[in-house]
C-alpha cells in the first residue's frame, strides 16, 4: 500500500502488476476483512476521514484517490458507490471525483452511484450545479451519463444556498516551457483568509492539474506569490486570459476523452468563474487578435525581420527558454545513428521541426499573450513573439527563422547530455 501510494503521490501509474500484487496480498492476509465491515462501520470511517479534512470534498477525494490508485479500476467504482451513500454530505460530494476518472467505466459507475443520492430526503443544489458545470468538460460519449444523473437528482434538489464571494487579488501566469506546460495562479481573499488557486495546462494533454490552497495569512500569501514570481518567471495577467487558456486546454481533454482533474471544479467555484466551455484558438487566430490594433509598421515584413533578430537573445532574457528543445523517443530514434553534431542539427531542422511548426507557434503565441498583459510602456517583446509565431505557422522557410535553428541546436545539446 505504501509503495502504491508513493506512485500515486508522484503522479505515476502504479501499473496493473503492482495493483494485482496489492489485491493478492490483501486477500492472503485478511480475506474476511471486507465482509466483516458493516455499512455503519464503513460510514463511520468516512465520517472520521471527512472530519480530519475539514469536510472538504475535494480534499477527501484527493486522499481517497491516492489509496484507490493501489487497486484496479473496478475497485474505484466500488469506492465511489460507498462514498455516495455516506451519511456525510462532504463524503457524498467527494464521490463525484471518480466521475473524472480517465477510465470511462469508472466514470459511468461513479455517476450512477451519485444518482443514488436521490434516495436521500434532499440533494444539495451544489451537486446539480457541479454536474451542469462539468458536463462540457467531458467527451460526447460521457455526457449522456451526466444528463441522466442531473435528471435523477434535480427533482430533490434543495434551494440554492448563498455563495461565498471571494475577491480576486491577483492572477499570475508562468512562461511557457518547452514541453508545452504553463502554470496559472490566482490569489483570492475573503475576510482575513487568503487562498491560492493553481492550474497546470499542457500541450497535447489539456488541463493536467488543479487545486486550491486555503486558510493562508497575508504574510504566507505574500511569501508564496514572491516565490512563484521568482521561481516560475510568472507575470501578472488578467482573469480573462486565464479563462481563455483554460477553454483552449479543455478542448484537448475532450478530444482525448481524459477529463480534467476534479480540482478544476474547486478552482472555478472559488474564483466565481462563469460557465467554462471548451473553445480552441489556433496560434494564428490568437496572434491576429493580439496585434489587431497595432499600426501596419509594427507588423509588416520589416517588423517581422526585426522580431526574428530579437529572438536570438530571448534566452538571455527568459530562463524558461532554456527548456525550448525537442525530446522523446522520436528524437532518440532520429539522432542515435548520427555521429556528428552538425549532422544531428541538420536532421532535426530538416526532418523533425517541419512537423512541429504548429507546436512551437503555439508556444510563441501564448508567450506573446502572457507577456502582453503586463508589458511596460515601450516593451514590445510580446509583439516579437507574436510575429515569430505568425511566421512559424505560415510559409516562411525554417532556415529563415533563427528560433528554429536555436531549438534544433538545443535539441542536440540535450540529446548529447543524456
């Protein structure tokens, strides 16, 4: 169990072999434990856990999900069912977390379990609100199960309760790294309490992580923000950019049929965001929107050429750009047979990067959007990123784009260090 939990905390798949070993060990050690537990004892256990976690359904699910990772998926569905019939409202709310499982069967079973709350005298309006909010985040094949659950619960939904209003004190975004990841942070305040919401979006993955750290003092919040700004090269942005970034990332979650983390519900509730629907934005559309109000002299071919010259020194200004290189199995397969650095750089430039133009255009476009938000008067760095992104997604030969040459060289350097 400890090994499996360690895998889960590190966000690593424990694998079927470890899960099966866990089941075998439990059956050998105590085959009668599960049958010996009465429903009341199970309910008491969940109530104790909920009390220890301040009756926070997101914390309850996070803790149980770590334990669940030690077991095969069919046991996850069983756990969701046990949560859904708990006497504790917070525990019942935590059952919805399993509906965000990457396994469609677990998700379906969890929603069916949540539907069983209809047997209770009343159902919290939050349950309906969350189901409605999360529906667009799931693939088309999963939405009918959500609709069925909503129809089952709505007749017994209690009247809505007053919503806690938090004041958004600041929004930060890290710069985009070479793997396509960007972190977003929001500091919120209510009374004397501070909370930090954190989101992680990744290219080709979507919304990968979401959580809220609550109960901070002003001093703790200020220290954490300072650490984020220095450690992640984070810059101030608007809440609208955060919503746009999330909407774009959610398209990937839907396309992959891998729901975002359950914690995304907690984040959007804490920040008081409106409905969040997946909405893709291409690098070219994003760039054109960013530069739409600029005079033609700032966006013409002469300006584009100046932007390419400026890109040569970007890595000196932004440490994050040191991570802008290609990696992975395709790189290994391409470069392993080649023996000289020049041949390897040429191979990356001629064979790999032409297929990755959109990926790197996205990195530049989101860098432009991020930097524009907090740009000082006269700082046109964001515009340079936008113009380079436009050429990457356009027809300009890669040989005329210095950033492509720099990525190719950095790719080879990273390969040779391994």
